[in-house]
C-alpha cells in the first residue's frame, strides 16, 4: 500500500500540546519556572520528543519551554532516554504521546 497522505512536519508547539493533553497539564506550567515533580517529568518528556520528532535544536527547544538553557534541555533529554530504557510506564507514556503526534501529523 502506498501512503499518499502527506504528513505535515511537527512543530515544537505540536509536541507541547500533545504532552499537555496526555499529562493533563497547562502549557503555561510546562513553559514556566515550576520544578515540582508533577511538571518536571512532562517538561522533560516534551524536551525529549521535540528533539526526536521535530527539527528543533537544543536552543529552539529551550526557547519553546520558557527560555531554558540548551544544557538544561540536553540533561532532560538524556534523563528521559535513560529512564525510558528501565521504566515500562515511561515507555508507555512516550508511545501514547507519539501516537497523538502521529494523529496531528496526518491532519
């Protein structure tokens, strides 16, 4: 089967929207300064998926998430990469958000 449907290119804000929808958090919180556990994981997941699924650089990702430094973004991405190897639930979360992103890309 040839897939004729054009996939649109995902933007960093598409990733933020999908992560916020999945984790039921406000985008303002994701982009804000809060560092509580409930927001840090979704923020790190957003960093990781922006790097995996968009053309965004570390600096672009940091800018999208409230002006964070590129080294903060790299640290968040590395953390999700490592934890997703060990934690089944995190892997499930990533898969579910990637499904949401695939739906967005098809629109």
